[in-house]
C-alpha cells in the first residue's frame, strides 16, 4: 500500500457500526455490567487500553498504549502449541458521550477475515452501563473453514470472556 500499512483482509471497514455485511457470520453480545457514569468512564478507559484482550490472555502487543485509528495490535489465538499470532489494526475509536471503545480489523496472517468492536455504553435513562461486543467474520484459512460451527461457538465464548474482564458494580 502507498502508506506502507498492510491492507485489511476485508473491504467492509467500519461495518461493526451497523448491519453485518453479506457473507459473514455476525455476533452481537451486550451485557449489563452495572450502573453509573463512573463505571462507564472506568470501563471505557480500560477497553481503550486493551483490557479485554489482556484480561483474556490473548494480547501480545500494540503500537500505542491506548487504541487509536491505525494502531497495529497483535493477539495470540488458540491453546498452547496450537496457538497462532493474529495481526489486526484499529479501524476506528468510539469516543462519544455515552459510548467508548474501538474496533479492529484483520490483516494478512489472521485466521479469520473481519472486524470486532469492543465497547461500553451508558444509558442515561436508567443509569445502566453495558459492555458490547460486535463482530463479523468469515474463515480466511483452510483450518478455520474446516472448524466451521466450532469456530463460531468459540468466538461467542471468547466474546463472553471479554465482557467478563470489565469492571462491574451493583
């Protein structure tokens, strides 16, 4: 690429903001983590500092201490000797009054093709705070194609673990 960055492995950049693109498996998991603006601020800061990846043990490295558009992020997927390093890059950051988080997309060498959003939302109507994971993906390698339904179940399980790393209240 002209800017020296690896190209994303999918063309629907930013689609975790809306509808899952055609041809992808979609995932949306939203869970209440507690209440209060302070919890929202704390959880938002932790998400931007890669806490959900670090808390699940998949985080390997990032170019910046907090998520910024263009930041290269490396995670390790799998178990023991069956793990692989998976490169991603931050597509966008949410820094809205009632939403914080970021999405990263897959780069060449990642076993899937797609995007994942890690966010927290604050509902001012009832003071509730929600963790949110939105993803769309499809296999990018022979072994992820072979894994089919097991890979989708694994993705849902890991999304639940991501949300479990967030601070809670109540």
